[in-house]
């Protein structure tokens, strides 16, 4: 039975631990499903790149700085060589010289003859020390790359283009992993780290997750652009969008405004860096932090006797992530936690 599972991590503002939780989720899925491919995609194109905070290994390029884009990567650089290649890319004057490949290159890839797209597996990085079935596609925040990508991700008119590129990436990976002998598909779990407060790109990712995991069947992006038939061959599709918030009052209220815009039960809220306690204690803490609940809109004065779920129904089933130092994996000596973190409840 083939499975496609999509998990996107959103936030109203940065600094709430969204990227850390996305990475932890990908690690957990890779351990739990050793026969599946797990792909962590760094869609946070304006924030800190996962390549800057994790021990990643980039696919090796040839001596003349050419990356084979028609097949899966076969060799990877060491962590130190990868970081050196990133620095060279940042210092390079010639825009044709890449030195190392990022998600940016795939999103903006345009073949000269318009006939052949890049194989996204050629751009997959490895996470040193992580399970072998985990691949990472980091983004670049280098000035030269930001200059090219910013006009695309901030333009609302480019939202459909970005969503189509993401859909194509997923379909190409599914098709490439098809078993030629019996035509079966390898299970694929995709974890998407989404930038905060960028409507165009964030909405594009959320739309893709919801469309491709719709219970009644995959929904086409547009009337003139049907989804790849490989999505019809998937037997089980799952989608989950996590809205990550801290315990800060203004952060909670901002998240509530976002959450109240949807009633889809595939959208969950994560309260990060929480104290240990019972579910009742956590609900009481959330109620007290929000000061009750709004009488009408989230801008109204709160009532005294109400539950936090009145701010947004998703708060009733909030996932509470403990403030555990062992989970702070970015730039840490041990970037692979030994413990299990099923509290994330990644799978429906």
C-alpha cells in the first residue's frame, strides 16, 4: 500500500522553533518508516538556511562545477567541504557558477529548450548521522540568491507558480521511486518548513498540502493544469499543517487569528517550549494566557468564563512541546536527539 504524507510547519512570526520542530519531525518519520523516503524541504527562503545550522552534506559537483541534473545524486561532500562550497557560492562573481545546489535552483530552473525539467533527487543533501532514508533540500539565504528569489516569493501573482513547482517536485520524486518490476510506489513523507508571514509562498505550500491530501481525491491546481497521474496511484494520502506558536500572549493571539480562518481538522496548533504538566494544567495555562475568549472577534475584549478553544477551536487539541534542551539541535554538537518525540503526533 503506497503512502504519501505531507506535513507543513507554519508560524505567524519567526523565532518560535518552527524549523527545529520540522527537522525533528523529519528525523522521527525517518526512524519510524525506514523503508520510506523522507524529504525535508526548507521552504523558508528568507530565513536561516538549514545548511547553516545542521551538519548537511551537499551532492558533489564535477571538477568543472557541473551538477548532473538528470539523475539522483551519487556522491556527497563532507560537512566541511559542503560549508566551504557554500562560502564559495556566496563569494562567486559569475552567476553561472553554483558550486553547490539549493532549493532556489530548482524553483527557478528553466531548461533552455523547455523540454526537460531537473530531477529533484540530484539536488538532495544528506544529513550527517541521520537515517539514510532522510533527504534534505535546503534553501539559500545568500545575498546573490535572495536577489533572484525575493521578487518571486513576495509576489502574490507568483503563488500558483510556486505551488506548481512544489507539486512537480513531489510528483517527480514519486515517479522516480516507482518499482519498474511491479509498478509499486515507494512511500514518501514530505516535511515542509514554511516561512513566517509571507502570504504568497505560505499559502502556496498550504494549498498544495490540502489539495494533494484531500479525502475525496486529489484536487487539480487549475482547470488547465491537471495533477500528475502518479498522485492517482497513491493508495493512502495524509496531510497535516502545524501552526507553531510560543507561549507569548501576542503570539498566541496572532496565531488564533490565523487559525480562525479555517475549520479543516488537518490544521493543528503546536505550543512550543512549554513546561511539563498535565493536559488540564496546560489547558488552564492557555485559557489564563489568553484571558478567556473573545466575545466576537479576536480584537474584542475577552469574557471571563470561556475556554481558550473559543479563540480558535484548534486550541482544544493543542500539541504541547516541552522546553527540553536536548531538542535544541541547531548548531549543537549532537544534532541527532537520541530520544523519541512522539508528542509531535506527526501522523493522523
